[in-house]
């Protein structure tokens, strides 16, 4: 797979939530390949291209990350901190945090450590689709993604 | 005798009663001085007699005053700390009679530790240097028992300014000390309790946090997959299968509401409510707009300009529950008419009544309905979690108000809340 194709990295530990989110992403037709990672440590390994994730063709860097705040091992916030602390291009990756928690502490921590957005998981699948439709509109239709120095030269909208 | 003394030492002074010509007595100060010529031979005596009756009486009164004081130990020490006088208060407080203690050192009054540590000497030193010593501490009575004393020591000077002794005033303030100690102990216990409560609150907060996260996740999954089944495979289902799906979905929605309401109810008891002025009508209208009844469905009566002192998010919860109940508990086929009346109540409160034309509540149930999980109806008839009115009651009470219900079964109910009125003519 060419790295110029949009990739959405979904980091979510709850398999049911992951399935439902992936289904909703398909329903609203987000123009990106969705790669699902189930915990914080794996997410960091993926982003660092370590171990099983060394092959960048198979595991390309994401254009957008959706990160659950609560994750086993490294939490979503810790993944976010790791991303923002990197030297290279990864640190610019847009990160959308999402959680079933609407606690101020979580929300503030997410923005403090550089989240681009914070979404609360809706109660119903209908609301979930509405929300992801907005994610699609905002990130994939009207926003520009950071330009990768080598390969990535255009936004998903082009 | 007087003259012999005067001739031997050159001067004789004495005080005592003397008799006037008319027989009356006066207190005399007598000074006899030997008069000698140049050769030193005694040639006579000079005698000065002063009438000191007034001073004598004043001194006596003063001494009686001091000696008679019972609440204070007032006594004097010589410059080394030996007791030279003793009053009734001193005897009462310290237990020694004058005979027992005059001539003894005042370090007897100190605890062994303090005496050993040189406290008595330090007290006199401070009084000597600074002209004053004031302090509190344990002292020992004759019988060995201790009392907490407040002490003032003042040095006594002679005409040349040398310290000749000390006056000492001691009070027994054991009761006050005990009171202060009790207060301190009480304050400390309160602090401990507060810390404990804060810890419990933090634990409850953590608990509700994990409930809201962990309990709702499976609910989302149940609802989500039921919806997915219906959306993706709906055409293949017959009516029974669709009904089963609906049962799953509505159960999960109910459970989700239950969790939300329980969290709201629990949170109400713990969170700190920041009170401010809230406009009643504006709040009611926004609540009705947010719910599915619509803002225009409410009929307002009374002085709707009134504002109350309330915690706005809690007031919104209270109104939301009352309004949804007013529209929910209706006879089949009747159009709900809900009136909100605002009026002044007693004791600076405002009464807000939500009046419906619904099914009403039998008298025996009117207390019960404000308790958690008390439901009077089956789920088919009137769905609900049984927490709404408990939230209303706790919310209103935590805001310093009252809540109640009047009802005519079959004709409707009036739920009222009373909250502190905001001062009028003041901007919010």
C-alpha cells in the first residue's frame, strides 16, 4: 500500500466498541483505510515501527489517530504524550481523543497534552454514525493534513 | 529606750498609735534624731512626729483587699524568690497556709521537671530584665495535684531602683485550659473527619467514574449491535424477530438511563453546589425546549420575573424531572395541560408549582414517591427509573429548599418546590 493513501489509526481496547466504530466508519464512508490497534503499548510500537510493525508498507503512518482515553497498559493520554514528544513527523499527527468519560479532568488532560479534538462516545449507534459523519466532514473534507516531507503531498480531499 | 537607741545609732524611727490632747488616737510616724555638738557630745534630741492616720488606713484597706481576694493568688517574693506574703486566694489555689509557705522558696510551686530545668530562676530573671513576666503553665498544689496557671510577675524596686522583691499574681485557669484543649481536640477530630469524608468522596467519585465508563460500555455494545442487526439484516427478520430486537434495544436504553440517573443522584449528594441567582422562567423554558415537550407546552402563571438562589445544573435536573413527570403521568387520550405557577412563600422562599391534569397520586403514596426506586406503575404503563423524584427531593434540599406534592387522584398533581428567593432589584 502506498503511504499517500489516508490511514486512520483506531486505538480502542473494547472489541465491541471497536467493531461498532469500524462499522459506523464504513457506513458514513470515511475515505481512509482503518487500522485497529487494541492497546497503548501496541499503538506506540506501531507508530515507532518496532517489532511486528517494522514494515511501513504494511503498517503505514496514520494521517489521523482516534485514541480511546482509557486503554490497558499505556493509557490514551500516554500514547498522545508519546506522539507529541517525538522528534519527527509523527509528532504533527492530528489526534482525536474519544472516551465514554465526559469528566473535565480527562478532557483537560487531553487538550493539555495536545489533542486536536475530544469526543464523547454516544449512547446509541445512530448518534455514533452522526458523530463519525462529522469526523469525516471535518477531517477528511474540509481540513488539511500535515504534509509528509517525502511522500505525502496532498490532502484526502484532493 | 527610744532615746537610748537614738543616742547609740544616731536615729530612731517608729510608727504607732499616739494620743492627742482631746484623747483621740492617731497613727504617728516618729523620728528621733540625736543632736551632738562639734566634739560629738550628745546635747539633745530632735523629734519629728507625723500624723499618718490616713495612710495607715489606706494601707490597711489595701492589705485587706489583697488578703481577701480569693480568685487570685497574690503574694510577694524577696529578690531571691522566697515567699514573703500570702493571701487567701493563694491559700485557696495552692493549698498552703501563710504559716506553711512564707519563708519557703517559690520553686515549690513548680513541677519537678520545670524546677529542674531552671524555670523559677528564668521567670524572676525575665521579670527583673523586662520589668514583667507573663506566662501559662502547670503548677503544683500542696497536695501534689497539678493546675494550669496564668502567672504575672512584677519586680518591686526600692527608691534607688534596685529590685528588692517581686509581686506575683497567679490564676487557676485549668477549666479554661481544659476547654481550650477540648476545643482543639474537637477541631482536630473534625479535621480528621473532613479528611475521611474527602477520601470517601474521592473513592465514590472514582467508583462512579468507573461505573459510568465500565457499565455503559456493554450497554453501548448491546444497543449498537441490536441496531446493526436491524439495519443490516432487518429485511430478513419476521415480526417476532423484530420485536425481540426492540425488546433488547429498549432494555438497554432503560438500563442506560438508570445508570445515568443513579450517577446523577449519587453526584448530587457529594458535589459542592455553587449557588447563584437563577431565573426561574428562563430555566423552565430551556428545560422544556431540551425535552421533547417543547417550550410552548408550559403555561406560566404568577410572578415569573422572580429569581431564586440555586445551583443552576441541579435546578435544571429538578425541573426536567418534574416537567417530564407532569407530561408522562397522563390518562390515555387526554391532552396534557401543565401549568407552572410561581409565588412568594414564607421565610423568604419562592414556591414553584408544577400543576398537571394527570392521573394524580393517592394520599398513601405521597411520601413514598420521593424515595429511590419507588415506582407506582408498571414499565408498560409509565416507563421510568424510579429515581427522578428522589433527585428532585435531594437536589432541592441540598439547595436549602423544600419539596412536596398535593394531588387529587384522577384529576392531577401539583408538585411544588420552594427555594430561597434572590434579593429583588439586583442584577444576577
